[in-house]
């Protein structure tokens, strides 16, 4: 679970899920009210995990899975991935891009 870099309080699962579904990149700490941002590494892990939702399509290409099973895998994977995502979030006081600009 994320820990605020400002007040060092650990967010619970419900708070983290609520903060994840906003369009703003900043997540306001429920304890101290300061803006927190997901770290670059955390964003990459979440993006990789979210891409796993498409795994049934790849499996269908390789193994020709029946449609009923294939369609039932999507909501199961989606629920599993959304449930695991809060555990991968790490916070920072500064916003970081996913792609690093490298050394200048």
C-alpha cells in the first residue's frame, strides 16, 4: 500500500482505489492533504499489470479457446488486476514521467 512521503501514513486499500480513479495525476493524501504522485517505477508496474487484461486474446490465438471461456476471462482478470494495483503504488512528492528523459 502507498505511504505518503509527507506524513508517512500508510493508505488503506479503499483510499488507494478511490484515488486511482481520478483524472488528475496528483493524489491528495487523506491524512495531511498534500499532493502525492506515483513514482516512475510504480507507473511502469501498473501499466504492465494492466496490459495483462489482454492476455486472453493472446491465449485465444495460440490455443483457440471457446468464446464463453474467453469472455469470462476478461472480467476475472480485470477484477484481479484492479484488486492488485493498489499494492504496486509507491508515492513521491514530485511528478515523474513514465519515460525518463535521460541524462542531459
